[in-house]
C-alpha cells in the first residue's frame, strides 16, 4: 500500500510539471449519474420484468459500451444475491452505442455520449411468495474525454419490485416487453456463485496488484542495475574523473562545486526522466499490452539490440553527429556556473549515447511488466543511479584516486556486453516470430544460439577467442577466470533444454515448447516434472471446449495467455508440470488456451477475457461452468501450492452448483416475451 501511495504522489507531481490535469481532480461519480428502475414495478409470479439502468453523462465525456474492445473498459452490470424468487432470465442488453476512433487507446471503440441504457431481464419464479423485493446490483464503468481517462469506477444501484399472486388479478400485466437492444453478455449468475477469496472482487487496482504484486521492486532493481552497468561502459567510465574535474576547477569552494555537480546530476535525471514521461504519454492507457504484444515493436527492439551488440563487439562504431556534440561542448565551456554544468550534463549524455542507449532501450522494453507509469519510475531510478557517482565524486574528489584506470578491462567489459546483447535480442525476435506464427525461432534453436554465445563469451574471457582489433591476452586474472566459469556454466546448463528438459526460470524467456519438439520425458518424469509439451492437449477455440465440457460434465479451465508473456511461460514451465497441478488439470478439467495477442483471433479472445474476468492482464486463469458462468479466477503468477488451492476452489464451486441443480432443478429458458423478434 505504501509503495502504491508513493507511486501515485510521484505521478501527481510529474503530471503537474508537464501541465496535465491530475486524474484525482475529477471523479467519475460526479460526471455520470445513474438511475435504476424495474419495468413494470408490479409483476405477477411466473412473469418477467426488466431491470432498467439509465446513465446521464456530463458534456464532453463518453462511457464505453458493454462490447467495446480492449484496452477500453466496457460497462458491466453485476447482481448481488438476487432476492428469493427472482432469477436472471436473458442477455444483458444496451441501447445502440456509437462507434469511432479513440485517441486515448488508439483503436476503434464503441461508446455512449450524453445518455445510455443497460437492461437485464429478470423472471419471477412460479413458487415465489408475494411481497416487495429490492433488487441490488453494481455497475462498473470507465469514462474518458479527449485528453484523459478516469479509472474504472463501481457504483451500487437498486430498485424495488412488487410481486403479486396471479390470483389477485391486479393489473400486473403480461410479461414486460424487452426493448430491441442488441444482446451483448449472456446471463450473469449472482455474485454469490463466485467463490469467496481474493479472486471474487474485480477492480482495476486489484488487477494491477495481482498481476504486478512483486513487479515494482523487481522493476526498480532492474533500473538501478542498468544504471550501474551503464557507468561501467567504455563511453561513460573514463568521463567520471574528467567531468568532476570540471567542477572542482571552476570553483575553489567545495560548497559551490557541490551545487554545480548537483545541477549537473539533476540535468541528467531530468533528461532521462523526460524520456520516460514521453514514453508514458505516447504509450497511453494501453501501454503494457501494446508493447508486450506488438510484433513490430518486438522486431524493432531486437534489431536495435543486434545493432548495438555488434557495435560493442567492434564491428563498427556508432556516434552521434560530431557537430551536435561539439556544439554542446562549446556551450559548456563558454557558460560558467550552473548553466555550464547543465550543458556539461547534456554533453555527457550525448557522448555516452552509444553505450547507454541499449540499457535505456531494454529498460523501456520492460514496461511490459507493468502499468503505464513504469517508464517514469524506471527512468527516475536509472538516472538517479547514473548521476549519483558524479555528485559523490564532486563532494569527495579524493575518492577519484581509488578508481581503476580505464584500459584493457574496459574493452573486455564492452565485448562481454556485446555478446549478452546479442543473446537478449533473440528474446524480442522470438516474440515477433511467435505472434506472426512463422515458426522460425523454435525453442531448441534459441537455446542453441544463446548457448553458443555464452560459450564464446567464456572463450573470449580466457583469451582463446580474440577479436581482430585486440592484442593477445598474456595473463588471465581471477576476475576473468571466474566470469568465464559463469558463462561456461550457463552454456552447459542450457544444453539439456535442446532435448526438451525444463530449464526452471529461464523457460520464461524462451519460446514455449511445442508438441513436435524433441523431448526426454523419461529422464525428467523421475524427478516429478515432465516436459510441458507432454502433459496434455489444449483446445484453442471456445466452442469445442464447451461442447466437450457439456458432454463430459467437467468445468472448463481457461488459460488466457500471450505469445510474448514472460510470466505465462514461467507458469507453464514451472507450475503446470507440478504433479498435483498436472493431475488436476488432466483429470478434472477441460483445458482451453487462448492467446490474446494472436494476430487473427487475439482481439476476440481478449474481448471474451474482459467480459468474463473484467481484466486483460496476463496471465489470467478462469474456471468456468459448461454453461459459461465464471466459478473462479486467478490473475498473475502463483506458486504450485497456491495454484492447487485455486483449482480445488473452482472445482468445489462446480460440484456445489451441480448438487444444487440436482436437488432443485430450475428452468432458465427465456420466455417468448424475451425473444427479440427483430
């Protein structure tokens, strides 16, 4: 909670600085007014009525329709426990929405302006007791204007209905006619059918908390590590004593030199953080999913990593135009004081471009781990780590004497980073390959490439592999020897993966196993973990899965996944093969896997995920009855024990529902009045 609050304050300050109206200034409940009624207000037993929900929106704001595609959040109507004698009897419907391009999400959406109506047919059971009943529901909606979107908001609504006995002869009228609105969502079971626990409630904040529960600290550590690594690159490290010397020579007073160094460091922070803010604004509300799933973005990042990796290996040198660098260098020399320090910071940033760009690019690519604010937070952490040594060395200039001199070790670091970047490029290239379905970069092929790259890195560190521009290595120090052992170990560790062996957490960064991959099931089943490809078959379409569920009397386990989802791969590699998880999935469920980032079917699967689970986060797992009602859901990663508990909870809810139906069978067919004659 404290982390979230600090993050919100940081976003508030940053958005205020760039002139964006903070979202907290307006509330969705002030901009949308809801009114709930039932029609007719008096109804006889056995007849139908309509729960009618009207919305009135403020000028300039729009609300997304029930079937608006992600990443927009369509309005949803949920009933609590319906009063005794009432049951939902038909599709949730909506008044005709508009359709158009949304600048916030950069997709064509369906939306309402000014007014909207959401209705749900209800039926009074034949055995219902007469009396007044209050129907309580909850509506969740999201609104946007041309510049910003407000977070999804929940509002409770209720309306009263008077149930009378048929024999009273009161003008309870025939069943209420249902307007010819488009049916959108199948009947939603009362919320009580969803098992208690953390998966029962659905809010945007819980989506983020569940899917990114441990993601913020990991992301911050990644950013800090990238900042430290950037300091050790050949472009940056040699400039530390030079730049600090600039401050100490421009002022004999330590306090003035320190303030100049502070201005210098702040200029670096502002520059890199500005890049994060720009990324957040460009990405917008659809950020994480867009970056994670777009094959063109993955292809671009992969090619960038290859470009810089080959540069670090010495095949060519990347430089910004010398005129641009010289201009900022002249400005830093001509302007003394704080302005000169700022220009000095800009000069360092430009000079270090070829070494820091890979780290910054990789950090921004990691925005797929979280919500749209992650680029801002990540770049703040990166730039603070990057700038801090300059401020410290300005405050304690004698510490410069303890720094090692740049030389051959610096070139060694550069080459090792080049090999690592080439290996990292394969992750993004394989993402694009998976989404497009080409099948060029299979799991064994990627493992082979990475294993060879790590093996070559080990040979290079031992001096057995020499690049054309380098002198022979005469002695191998302890540092080079230990680092070479690390890379040789990684290379050997990957080799069993060529034959289908699980690779633990490394599997999260590799393409998923395919049924035709070579496997060594016999070698690994003894340890209790069979290769994933040999576990069981999956349906990849909704209709066949639910047809099998109805025929077999089993619930459906739906795996909402993505080709580019790293956490999905880790769950598939390390949780699904667990004996207790695998046994339950194989014996107790019909298995359905839907790739929501698929080029052709992905949008439809994502809409289904949003309607069913009220989230588009990946991974999301749902247990659904053969009739299509949600029994349980889990968002994000989990341990094997937690996942077993989730599966057992969903199975228990399914068995409870089946027992209730066996005791009190009830017809849920719609009456003739509920059929749309249009």
